[in-house]
C-alpha cells in the first residue's frame, strides 16, 4: 500500500516540528526517514501512524484519505523505540495481543491465533522463547518480538521508530541485515526513522533526509550519497572537509560563481602526494597520523590558510607514503561539490 | 509514605490524540474523585475548626488556657523532643549502614525496622506494660527501686519512640540507595576522612529526605493515641498528652473544648502536609540531580 | 559484624552503623515484642484458647477483620480512581487534593475519631442527610467502616501513583496501534501493570485498619458482640487487670501483623518480577 503525505505541518507550542512536508512512499518499499534529533522525522512517523494529528495537511493510504481516522482503524504496525512490550505478558501473549483484542466476530479462534503466533515466532527465530517474559530477553530479542507483535495483525504499513537505536553495535548490524531480508520476503510498505546514516544507507530502498522540520532530499541511497542536494545532506551522510572562498582549491577556483563558494570534499576523496602531480593540488603540513582499523586518518593543515583538513587513506597507500608528522605534502581533492557560501549547515 | 522508592523523575508524557478518554468520561471521573476526597477529607477537616469555634473565640481561647490542657501540651512537646531526635539519629545511622553497604539479611533487617508500622498501637503500648508494669518482667525490680515507667512519663516516651521508630529510616534507606555510593567514594579518593565525607557529601544530599522523615515522625509522635493511651494512666495534668486530653474532654461532653484542643493537632497536621509537600518536591530534585 | 562484610566497600563505618542499628532495634522493638511472645507462652493451651476464642473475642475479630477488609476494598477501588485522576488529568485544585490525600497520615487518630463521630452523628453535617434516608452511621458497625476507610485512604493512592507516573505512553500507544480500544487497553494492559501496587496498597490499608484504635472507638459505639473492635477488647482486658487475656489476644493480632507484613513483602517482590 502506498502512503501519500500532502503538505503536512505540525507545531508543538512555539516549536514547528514539521513545515509543509509532502512525500510519497511507493507501495512495498522500505523507506528511511533520516535526520538529526529535532528534525521532525519521528513526528512525521507518528502522524502517519495516527498517534499524532497534523495541524495542516492530509495523509492518504492508497489514495484514500486517512487523516482523521483513529490509530485503531489505520491498520498500521508500529515498532516503538523502546519496544513497548507488555511486560506482564509472555512473548506469546504479546504477539497474540493484537489478534485477541479484535471484535468478537473478526477474532480468529484460539487454534488459529496459536498457529499465527508460532508462524511469526518462526519468522523471528524465537520459537523456543514463547513462554518467556520480556524482562528475560536480550535487547535484540525484544526488538524482534516487538516486530512480530506489530506484524501479527497483518498491517498494511509497517512503521519503525529508531528500531535499532537501543542496541549495541554488533547486534544492531545483525538486525539491520535481518530486517532487510525480512522486508524482501514480506514486502509490506515500511517506513523507519533513524539518525544513523550508515543504517539508512544499508537498509533502505529510499532515503528521505530531514532537517528542521523539512525534507532536504529524497532518493535512493546512491543518489543521496553521491549527489547530495544541500550542504546539510552532504555533511550528514559522512565526514566532510570544507574549502572556503576562491583560489584555494581546484574546482572552487574553476567554478565560475559570482558569490563566495565552499567546496565540500569527503575525507576519503582527498589524495595525499609527495610530489606535485596535478595543478589543482595544494601544499599542506601533516599534523597527526592515526591508524583506525583498515584506515589511516591523516590530519593536515593547509599551507596558505592554516585551515585543518582530514584525509582518510587506505592502509596500503599510507604504508607506501609513510607520512611523518611535520612533513610537507600536496593534497588533491578527487571530487569536490560546490555550494554557495550562504548555505548554512 | 516512603517517597524515594517510587519517585523517579516524572517523564513528560506526550499524549497523542485519541489515546485519552472521552471528555465526558474524564469529567465524570474527576467529579467522582473530587466528591470522594471532599466527603472523606475536606468535610472532616472543616468540621474540626467549625466545631472548635462554634461557641466563639473566647471559649476557644479559654479552652486552650485551661491548666490541664497546658500541661498536656507541655508533655506532648517533651515527648516529641525526646523521641524525634532519637529516631532521627537511628534513622540516619541505619540508613548509612543499610543503603551504602551490601550484606546478607539486608531485606530482613529492613522488614524488622518496618515492624512497628504494622503492629496495632494498642499492642505497642501493651508490650511496654508487660515489660515494665507491676506484673511485668522488670516490674518488681522497678518498684523496689521506686522507679515508675508505666502510667508515667517514661512509658509515654517509650511507647512514642516505638510507634515512630521507622519513620526517618524508612525515608532515608530508599533515598540513599537510589543515590548510590559513587559520590562518597569520590570524596574518599580526594582525601576526605569518613566524617568529612558524611558531613560534606552525604548529608547535603539527604537533607530534604531527613526533613521529610522528621516531619512525619513528629506528627505521629505528637498525635499518637492508642499506644500512649495504654501506658499513660490518664492522670489529668500529669500523664495526659494532647490527644488524651482531647479524649477526656470529649468523653465529658465538653465538645467545644475537645475540638478546640483537637484543632491544635489539626493545625499541626496541616503544617505537616505543607512541609511534607515541599520536602517531597525537594526529594524528587535530590533524586533527579543524580 | 565483620562476618557480614562480604563486599570490600571502601566507605567507613559499616560495623558501628550496623551494630548501633541492631542494638537500638533490639532495645526498642525486638525485646519488648518478645515480652509479648513469652508472656503468652506462660498460658496453657486451654487458657490461651479460652482467651482468644471466647464468643465475644470471636465477634470482635469478625467486626474488625470484616470492616477492615471492606474498607481496604473501598480504598483499593477509589485509590485506583484517585491515583488515575491525579496522574492523568488536569483540573483546578489538583495539587491541593494531591497534598490532602495524606491527611489521614498526618491527622492524629483521636482527632479523626471525634470528628468523624461528630460529622456522622444523627445531627452532624453528613449524618443528618443519611439519617433522613434511614441510614445510621455513627455508633454502628457502619461507623467503623467509615473510620477505617478514612485512615486507609492514602495507601492505595500512594502505591499506585508512582506506577502510573512511570508508565510509558508508548505502552498505551502500542496497544492502540494493535487495535485495542480504550477499555481493552485499560483492562488488559494498564490494570495488570498496576495490580501489584493495588494489592500492596490494599494489604497496607488492611493492616492499618485491623490495628486501628483511635479513630474507630469514638464512632464505633463499642457494643460487645456488635461493634466492638479487637484492639478495644485488649484495652478492656487490661483495665480489668486480665493481663494474660490481653496478651493472648494481642499475640493473635501480632501474628496477623507478621503475616500481613510478609504478604506485603512478597507482593512487592512480585511487583518487581517484570521489572527490567
């Protein structure tokens, strides 16, 4: 089922959480709402669910307006940030809850409920733990139970609020891949909120980058990463170096912009060389070299302005260069994206 | 009762729409609640003062100036002055030993400290009669040495200490447990002595909790009736506390005087509630600062 | 005490603090209470039975425990309501009512006793209106119920309130997302969460009501076999210098107190069962 959000605004007192946001989520896709805290992503998710009412604008599910329908009638599955499992119920009862509260004539029989719950338990690989209480589960297990509980009512839309936020790094990585595979299996239209760009890039079909209550950019992960529309998107999706003004670095100089411009360069797009091999390279001094796992991070200072710069080299390249602190080198941005100076990050 | 246990920082719950009750249900529930509380709490409270002043200010003041009443007030103040500090010291010491250290039998010890709360006041008085009364364990010895505890002031003080025994400890134990021992450990690593640590780190952290416990302890000490009634002997002007004086006046059908004296205790209760509310608020802050 | 010192805490004063605690506890509470146990142990079994199971005493148990049970029930019902309204809704005077809930803790029982007796007497503020409908409260067992309800009122409110305050809004939202209506959410999700606190408050209110003396005797009428509570019977026996009888009944009450205290502790443990 597709979701259409038409010009939605929402204020909390003086604070504008969403400013005229429009968005379409195609049927069957897995979409990430990505942004820093306070960007309005959770509010948007809650408005889609019907947990929050928009001040203005409409929500359509498959072209049918649902703006005023109650959360109970929307048939959305919602996975909460802290899971919101019912702690006095077993895993089984948690998952069965949505089925057992259905009106009597729609409610499946006991045997059917049991069958459905065990089908879901199998899906989340927790068949053994049906009789446990939430307090007896690990974070990752709770997360999966919350997901199964949301799926039990066969929702038309699955909404997840920071689904991996409370987990440690390793479990998070596993669950991400699992969610991706799960979505490929069941293909329910899904929207999840995250502040972690890696998570969005790895899991989502489409990414919607939000900032200060507005959508900065939407597109496939490759689109937003390779062609960021704004400086905000650029800097939110990875490490960045800024080249200010004209006459410092290559493309900024080349850019025929009448206004002062800023060049944005990713750390891994900076080449460090001993010899001047290209006219766009500039001189810099090595300040600090640090090996971080497979990468080597080099802090540099530009010779003319003294501005700080960070380059990420592969171990191989770094070993070959064998950089020493204090030595003078040439740096060359491989790829620069230019935005006019008055853009604010 | 004990604040610290349940009071963590209250989350501001953002209630979305459609999750509350319909307005009609809401107002109905509020109305029933206010009705219930007004009927059971406000009406009796108002009645105390209304009855006390029914015959005018002069009768009211005269009732309070009566020598037996003044003697009762004095005895009540004396009793509180002895029992509250003793239980305060106990409360702080016990809380230090229990909240800042781990040892087997800890929860059993806490249960024992709570015990006087669940014992009937009458039984609380009775046990001292059995110990110190004429037919009690120490009765003959006390009589031989011309010491009187039961039907005298010491008995009243002892019974009061018993019934107010848990108040301070009960407030401080959960509060100090919630605060942990990191700050004290930090003070020790910075070279503070044990006493300095207690006075300059622990005490400031629990001062409102202490006030909270003391104010409740004091209210009960001044207002205790059942236990004191058993050990007092009801001698006018000498072994009557304020609550006992109220009883005597009431049983003599001297209602105006009875309620006049009772109004003193009701005022004490109101002051207690105000101080308690403030202290509770501060205890929440003490916990939130962690 | 060093035997107890399992963890190597660097904080000083454990030995003296625990030593003083146990010393003071023994002097004030344990030794006097043991006097009760030893005194009742001097009775022979038939003597003991005659003291604790005579018809008048049994009638007093019935009155005391019956009224206490009912009062605790009323307090459980209204306690949940009051806690719910104080936590969930906004209304004028909310803070005042919240503070006022503790009045029965702060108001001396004798004052509560004479006031309730006056208010519910047949020409009192409330009693007058009840009298018109043929309901007598003061000097009847109903009066005992009123007094016990009054003194037990804060317990359930104060145990349930923090549970409701800490309840995550997400829990209710989750239930609503899964299609539960408001009543189903309350009955199947919120109430089970509150239940341990409600039962704890119920037990506390019951324990308090069973032992209560001051606020009850003024309103009770104190008719043997009808409206005489057990604590009063202990005092009556004492006044008749029947120490053995008083002690026997008191030991029964003490056992009940112990049992209730144990129940309350178990309830509190149970309420932590699902805590993370």
